[in-house]
C-alpha cells in the first residue's frame, strides 16, 4: 500500500495517474467508438465509414470525412441505407448511449493498470 507524507504528494500522485490514464485511454476509446459506429452508420458502399480510418484517434477525434456525412447525420426521416438496415441519423448519440459503460470500463481498466505501476 502506498503511503504519503502530505496532501500535496497525494494530489500530485493522483494527478499524474489521471493524466497518464487520459493520454493512454483516449486513443483506445476513440477507436472503439469508431468501430461501434459501424452498427448505425449509413453504409451503401463502405466508402463513407472507411473515410473515418484516418481519424486522429490519438487525440480522441473520430472524423468521418465523406461529403454526405453531415447531411446524413443531421437529416431526419430518411430511409436506412441498403448496406445497413440499422442506419440512423445522429448515430454517434445512439452509440454513446448504448456503449458509455464500455468506454468507462476501458478507462477504469487503464487507470487501475497504471495505478498498480
């Protein structure tokens, strides 16, 4: 068990672990979110979904760059694509609500691994 001499040492230790955990878990969570988004993303040819493979996962950015993304993401009342019958507008919101517990578990696992040293 780790012991500390004062509050400042304790705070610095926890702060160091949180910063390291955030830096290491952010790419893992971003990649997982991108993979999970396939379930609800419009996939007629696969080109739109695949455009997200060049996202800046290290900084937590998942960006699907195909030209039709913005229109499909914000337009309600359109039919699901031929390639994915589960496709819905604002798929990220659906993914987030369904998988937030998984993302928190990824973070907690990384936190505990770093804490153990």
